[in-house]
């Protein structure tokens, strides 16, 4: 069973780990679609990402819940999902099933959002100090 999730994964935090752990509990292979540096800038602004795509990829690959990381440069991972053909797509609780890219291509599971954990919030907290 292939499980797919995606994101920027700029500063790895507890919310990311919990989402990846949940993903692994659903199948035997977890593939992470990782936004490229260019796509993170488009989504988050010119100051992001904090960590470059190769560093973010290496960190994700070192986690026991992740089997493969694929960097994508498009606005959404739709074409990557079509290529991978996962059985399940997992997204965080800030999405509804209808909002998840690829919801017609695989079953979608929404992971309960881990409150107060986000890379953006961590960056803001650091700059406020």
C-alpha cells in the first residue's frame, strides 16, 4: 500500500513527524512530494525556504516513517500523484477532502491538525525574540 503526502517541510517540527507517523501507519511505503525551493518561494514568499531543497530532502529521508522523497517544481503535486499512483493521500487537518489535490486519484485521509506547530509560526517566534 503506497501512501503519499506532500509539503514544504521547511523546518521539521512535531506536526510534521506526527503526520508522517500517521501516514506510515496506513501503508507499507510512504512517499513524500517535496516542494522545490522555487515553489516554496511562490507559496511562502521570498524569504523562504529557510533550508534548501537538498537539505530538506536529506532530513526527510533520514526519518524512519519516510521511504522516498521526490522533489517537485510545479504549483501542485497533481502530476506527481498521477505518476506515483498512491493508494492513499494524506494531508493535514487544515484541508478538507475536496481541497486535496488528487482527491479523484486516490483515497484521501485527513490527519488531525497538530495545533500550534508550523514552520511559519516557528520563524515568527524566532524573529520576535
